[in-house]
């Protein structure tokens, strides 16, 4: 039987709002301060460093790109920023820290379509990255040379939100379109899976180890699961729970943040739900990521990162 200890780590300034979170292969935890225009990085030893994207920036989502770097969507800046690490401590290139390694700018890529509002992002093993465009109802792709190509999804007003990948398969949510999009290979046509609830508001999406796709339906207080054979199943959640982000757990199933009730739930491949209460029910959990050692990290808009570490216990 595996239990969890929950520890909160304050980050940033009051009101900056940790929103997205990702763990890179070097064990660092990266997070966006969506209202502060900054990106933060927490070293495995707890040291913190920050990088400002400039006045008016809105870093939203981020995804591990390499062993120690991330892609970040700047939604209001209409660009994606590639951040990595430099020397220990100090500041430079907009980065600063206390005992953490300095964050440096690797590169930045502008989105060709004006006011496209890039939001979700995922990095692939081939060095490319895909992102969603809230304002343009499109997907974008950054190739290994930094060139951007955009692909309209063909549904106006669908509010393309978050994206996940497995191999060259892409899945993404259409928040206002009540559907999930799927591209099997970058050049394939987009296929859509309609969600049963009339007004579901799909947001977070993740692909579990068994190949099933899990989606958070924030307006329907439910989770949707699409199996590899295309079977769709909905799992109701308590009223007002407002599921937001989803992250695959290499051991089994997925983790989902419940923004409305201040909880995180683990969901097994068979749909079994296990809730985990956070210390503050008003903490507004948003982004969630799972590290290689099984630790779950959650971005709390109240101003902290929650660390849910696994603890072995006798049954």
C-alpha cells in the first residue's frame, strides 16, 4: 500500500499565481507564475531561481524539452520561450535565484498569427514541440530549426486548450467545442471525439501508460477516458470539483487536480478514484506533473507548489 505525504513549498510573490508545472529529467520542477510574468525553477535540493518574461507577459503552460530545459507559452506575448539553466546562483539574461541554478534564455519563437494566444504545449522526443492557439482555433508546431507551422483545426470558436502526445500521436481539447481532437502522425487529418455532456468544457488531457486518453471536463465535473479501441467512458466527480489538469502516472493511470475542492485525485487504469486532500481547500490547484520517482507536484494558485511524495506502508 502506498501513502502520500503532502508538503507545500511557497514560491514567488503573493498574487503571482503558480499555474503550470513540469518536471525535467534532471529532477528540477519548473512552474509558471502566470500573474507575475515569470517562470520559476526548483532544484532537487530546494534552491529556487526565476526568469522574467517582461512586462505584460503571461507564461501559462510549460513542457520539458530536454534534460534540463522547458518550452513555455507566453499567451499574451504571442510567443513560445525556450528556457534552460546556466551557472549556479546569481542572475543574468533575466534570470535570478537564491541557491538555485540560474535560468537562461535558450531562444524565443513568435507565433505568426496575431493574437493567436498560445496556451498548451508538449515537446516530442524528436526535438519538435506542438502548442495550442486559444484565439486562432489552431495547433502550432515548432521544428528543430525553430520554424513555426500552424494548422487550423477547422472548428471556429472551439478554444483549443491543452495538448498531450505519445510518440507522434497528438490529443488536444476543444474547451468550447465539447470535443477532443486527435492527430495520428503530424501530417494526418484531425479526427474528433464528441463528448457526451452537452457542456463539458474539456481542459486537461493526458495519455496513460496503457494508451488510454484521459480528459478533465471542468464544467461537467467529470473525467472522460478514451480507450485505445475508441471506447469512451465518463466518470462523474463530486459537484463543484472542477477538474482541471491531468498528468500520466508511469505506475498506473493518471493524476487530476480538482480546482474547485482543493484536492488532487489519482485515477487507476480501471477508473478507481482515490482523492488526496491538500492542506488548504482554497489553494486552487491547477497544473500537475509526476516525477520519475513517483512524486506528484501541483501548482497552487494560492502561492505554492504542493509535493505529494510516495511513502511505503504496510497494508
